[in-house]
């Protein structure tokens, strides 16, 4: 099963964040995302033709976030959207972050 086929499972804390090596394994499925801040965050910049396209993409990502119950940090402007994710309850990365990244990549591929 690919990450995009999975569903986020609520993280209530009490579990350790992924190690850098564990994050790297999940990262192989979402290679456009950068693992940063000591492997506690993943982020990606998406580019668009204009503000309207960027906003439409962000609205789709927002709907997905509500559906999955896992919410990224998003910055949007003319021709771009920056998305960053971590699981705040554990102050680091969880499989859910990579599931969302894979699903966001699918939205980006569909909106091209």
C-alpha cells in the first residue's frame, strides 16, 4: 500500500517522533519534499501560473486536511504555495505527515 492510499490516524502524543533514518525511508515516496529542522519538519514549495491557481490548490489542500484531520502550515502568494508539516503533538515527524505529503502531491499532479 502506498502512502497516498493510507489515511491519517489521529496522533494524541505519547509516541516518539520519527528518527532521521525513519523519516528518510518515508521520504523516498515523496522525494520532492525536503526534510528540514533536524528531521522534525517536511516542506515543499509549489509553483503556479498566478495567484488564482495557487489559491485553488491551497483550497483543495485545505479540504484534504479537514478530511484527514491533519493540518499543514501553508503560505500562499502570487504563483506559489509553501507547505510545511510536522505532528505538533510530538514536535516532530510521524507517518501522517508523509501520508499528507503524498496526497498533496497527487492534488498537485491532478491540477498540473
